C-alpha cells in the first residue's frame, strides 16, 4: 500500500454514544406529601361527627334500654331504670307471638323482594327494545311514582282497595261472574298483606328499573351477537351473557331491597289507621306497639335490637357475595 492510498483511505465515523439520561432527583425518604395520611380523616371528620350524633347515640340508647326495666314509671322519673340483664331478650325469644311475627316478616319481605326484582328486570329489558319516546314516557312515569311520598301513595292505595268506594272492586265486578262490590280486602291478614306488598313493590320497582337499565347499557353487544351465532336463544343470551355481567348490581339491589322491605313501617301503619291488627304485625310495627302501646320500652328496644342483628346478618351475606365477585374478577 502506497502513502497516497494511506492518506486517501476513508476512516469510518466514530460511533456516537447516546446522550446521558437526565438525573432524577430522589424524594427524601423522610418527607411526605402535603397533608399526610391524616388529611382524609380530617375531611371526613364533620360527616363522621354527624353520623355519630344522628345514628350512634340512638343505637347506644337502644342497646342500653334493651338491658333495663323501663316503662312509664321510669319514663316519668318515679322509679329508676334497673338493669335486668338478658331478661327482656328471654321474654321476647320465649314468646310464640314474636316468632309468628318473625316468620310473617320474612315471608312478606321475601315476597316483596322477589316481585320487585322480577318486575324490575322485565321492565328494564323491555325498555331496551322500545322506541325512544316510549322509553322517555315510561321513565317519567317511573320517576313520578318513585318520587311520590309514602303517605300519599298509601292513601291512594287505600282508596283503590276501599270496600265501599274502591275502584278496583268496581272494575272487577264488571267481569262476567265476578261480584266484588263491598269486598273488604283487609278482612283477612293474607289478603291485606298482599295489598300492602303490592304497594311496597309499586314504590320499589322504579329504583330497580333505573339501576338495571344503566347496567344493561354496559353489556357488550358483541358478546350477545356471538352467543346468538353459537345457537343461544333469548333465554340463553340472558342467562349466560347478561345475567353474569349484571350479577354485582343484582346482588346489591337484592340486599338493599331486603333491608328496606324488612323495615317497612309507614305502609302498614297508615293502611291500618295507626292500629295494625295481630295478623298484620311485622317486626317494625310489633316493636312500636310494645314500646308505645303497651308502654314497655325495654321489650320494644329488645325487639328492635334483634331486628338490627337480623339485618346485619343480611349485610354480612351481601359483603361475602361481593368479595366472591371481586375474587372472580
């Protein structure tokens, strides 16, 4: 190789190294974000204080009364309230009337929940298949019935089922072979509770329909179409596609309905003019009668506390179901 070749030879360019990454400033280990971990509790403090005053004190007072002897003499200050241990609970649990009321309440609540959920699901599915203006009209009617005060709704139902002036008896009497004029729907407990159940379902269906309608909008149309292509009918699509997606919402609505229907009071109280007969007694009205009619506030508190414990069992089942759904997802 000559000297000329050496001088004219091309030298490959030097490989450039990438620019150095910018230095990241590490946050000092000892410093925390502004506010610290106590900020959420500070923001929640007013709400927690109100809940403690509105709910906490009555609950503590309820528990205290259930373990005392407390009647009119103690209410007016003639005698001091004395602790009696579990005597009130023993009397309540040993009373056959109490267990009859418990069974009646459970059956009543179960009927209300089943009819509410079935009717709500059917109406929600129907709203997915109607035109826009029909859906708007139905939603307006649902919101109007949902917003109606309980006392007003109960009064309307009393007029509908009135023995002398009720429109339902007049309409049924127009059917061939049916004579319902003067029929008293509240002459027997089962018929009267069926009317009250219808009232409760009528007031609860709108919330269920609106919630389920919102849930149905989250069901992917692609999954439904794929199920139909695989040969699934309407029931198969609902069972294997729609129902699993709506399961968390259904569990929530069912639990809330059980809690609300176990605590039904104004519908029974107003429908029976403030004096529910024995065959119309539910746990709420039974506790009220023991406390304010019989003037045994201690036993009334014991019944109310047992009702709270029963509802806490329902809440525990709900939490267990929601945790299972969370694990699956």
